[in-house]
DNA sequence: CGATGTGTTGAGCAAAATCAATGGGTGTGG
DNA sequence: CCACACCCATTGATTTTGCTCAACACATCG
C-alpha cells in the first residue's frame, strides 16, 4: 500500500498523477517518461501564460504551487484553479490555440517543459495516454464545478473550509505532505481571489475557523488543526475528485479513506 | 458563409457543433454519422443522470435545453452548466466511471443515445475524433471558468446580463435562433440556481435590465432587446468560447463577429 | 372553478463590502 | 545594527448588496 513518494521535483510525479486516475500500460509509461523535456524554474508571481497567448509548450508542475486567474473587464480578479506538484499546467493548449486565462506561479516552482507537438503525437498514437489526458482534463473540470457550487452557495466560512479540505486531500493523494503537515502558501488576498470574497472578510472568517479549533496559525502560516471539524464545517464530500483508482504514489492511508 | 442550419432535432447538429471548433476529415465525419444510436424524448425536469450513477451511454442533445446541477450537503442547489442543441451531454462518462453531478432536462428535449463503448472505440481509433472530443470538453471547462469569474466577481446585474449574452451567442454559433429571436426557457428560480442568487433578487435585477432597455418581457417570456447594451452591462468578452473556426453550420453573421 | 407554479412586492435583516487607519514582519540599504 | 520601506495582516465603523420572510397576484391547467 505504501511506496515511497518520488523525490521532490521529479518528473515521476507527473506519471503518478496520471496513474492516480488512469491505468497506463508499461509501454505508455515508458513513452511518457521518454518525452524530451527541459527543466525551468519560476519566481512567485511569474506568468507562465497570459490570456490570448498561443503557447506551443506544455509545462508540468514538479514542485511548488501555481494558479489560473481570470480578469473581468473592470479588473476584478478570480482565481479559477490551483495546481499542485504533479499536475499538468496546460494540456489545453495542445488542442485549443488561444489561452483564455493567465497561468502564474504561486510559490517558487519547478516545471518540466514538453513540446506540444510531442505531447500531441503521443495522444494521437497512444489511446491509453489519450485516455489519461482526457481523464485528467475532466477531473480538473469537475473540480471547477465543485468550486462553482462552493462559491455560489456556501457561506464564507464553509467556502474557506472546503478549499482547505480539497487542497489537503489533493496533496496527500499525490504523495505530497498535506496541510496538516505543511502550511498553506496563499496570502489572504489570494484566498479572497479564490473564493470571490474580500481580503478583509477572509481575515475575519479565518479568525472564526481558529476560534472553532479547525485551523491553527503561527505568524502568517495557516495549517489544519482538526480535519474532521473542517470537513464538517465545509460539508465536504470528495466524490468530485474522482479518486477511483487506489493511489499509486504512496503516502500513508489518508484520513479521507473510505469517505467516498 | 451562410448555409441552412440542419433540420430541428437532427443528429447533424452534433457534427456541426464539433465542426464549430475542430476540423474533421470526411472519414471521421462519416464514422460519427454511422454511430448506432437511439432517439429518446424527455419531459422538463426529467433526470438523464444522477450524481453517483455509472452510465454506459452518451446522450447528444438534439433539441431543447438541459442543465447540470450539483447539490451541497445542506441541499443548496447550483446549476453548473447549460447545454443547448448539438451539445454532447456526457462525454465525461466515457472516461470517468462515476457522475459527479445531476443532468436534467430543462425544456422538453430530444436526445440521440450512443453507447459509450462505441464512442470510446471511435476516440481510440480516430485521433481526429479524439481531438474534437477533447476540444469540446475543454471548451465546456472554459465556460465553467468564466462562470466562476462571473458568479464570483460580478454584480447581480452584470451576472445576469453575462449569462444572457453567452446563451445568445452560443445559440447563434450553432445555427439556432438566439435570445433576440426566441425567449429564454428559464424560470427565475432556475436563473437563481445558475447565478448563485435568490429568486427574489433575480426578479428585482431583471426589472433593472428592463428599465435600462436591455431586455424585454411579455408575460413570463424574457428576450434580449438591445444586445450591445447588454454586452456593455455584462462586460462581455466572448474569447472564452474559443470560437476559433468559422462557424460551419450557417446562420447569419453574428453581431459578435470580430469582437474576439 | 380551484389548485399549483411562478412571478411580484414590501419590510426588515444579515452577510459581506468598503473605507480607513494601524500594526507587524521581512528585507534592504545605510 | 538600525532605519526605512514594503507588503501583508488586523481592526473598527459604516454602507451596500443581496437574503429572508411573508403576503399577494397572475397565469395555466386540470
């Protein structure tokens, strides 16, 4: 059940991520690992992609966090996705020419860069890989739908709790330390952009989560103190993450196990 | 430029939808049109799919409207997608076993039902079709991201205006009459579920759009009176719909043309 | 004709936004 | 090492937006 997670910043993490939801034959795995790729590093806030760009590369996140952001005509911001190590950051540009959002580093990040052409050839020639890629895209879309529900219908407190639960679970499912073991790398302003709230209100809401013992804070660091309490506040149900294959990347049994 | 749209309720509409964003070879088109399929009809409100189901069929919407809905643990509802004629209603289940949301008929609808196995075989054996399917999935995901921005950051009035602009444009792009020519088939309660608002507030917001001359109402029917005004209120930018191929399904030149 | 769905309106309330000021780390340069 | 700047977090006061509750109107359909 428990296998050591791949070393930090390894391309294996990407394979792991795909294996967490899709089966891949040894030949498919080998083909993925044989992809020519370059490694790059970005500072927090760096843009990997801007709305309107027509990128020809597919970055894979190896370490750190990244996010997708959209801007309204009035300049209001909304973060529409958070990406964690192992995630592909832009399968979309393989199929659709123009980016519809910005993609930015949240923390310092390492990425492996693959040529879209190479990735597309793999998808066209290997149905198993095509299937894994589509599944990955679909799960991101499912997360987006859950965010629509979260931001549209839950209170500020439940929204925040739900986001923390999701990030924690996604991290543990890919073999990374969760938010019990590490702190959240988001500022209150970024949390506001994520949840459709204001930074001031995030601050006050966070305080209520601390008062209830669900999270703890030391300085700017936020961690989960009581996951069960947080799940209860959030009304969290992990089905939307489609964790249908036993995690293939190690990590101890998640506290979420069996909750699906 | 302008070719007659396919007859109402025809399977051609599905092909048109795919062609609106992806090129398909004659062989690919023929393979799609040769898919074995059954026709079915559903009453308004009928469930085509419920969260937790493991469907083995792929319905294609031929006429009428449908929607995806999620429920929170507290029973709050959020509509997370609207589907119009020509749309595939569930490519997702070809790749992911369990549904993460409900799928319901909004109006009376006609659907063509394809076996997932057949669709999957086509995707596995024909890269052009795989590409079109992935692109279709990606565009739906892009719409979801725009909704996150819309519901998270825009005022009630702008939200409502934005939704009307989007539906109008999507309809015209697939050769259906838009919301200038036909009325909106959504109740105020459904609009509330879409936009994360309450029915009462939708009612008041709608009134302000009428006062400004952007929409007109006769009885329960809502239509667009002044599309440019509505777009201005919404801050509408159609880029997220990825209309990158010239519409292949006829219809006159859209008033949005060139705005991308 | 009544039953049921929706739509409409008003009064009061609650959640979150806004505005504004203060405080606290962290990092840089003198 | 200290001073300063900068960014972020915090807090209070006030306003706004949208919600809740409740009553009523209006259509459609049996």
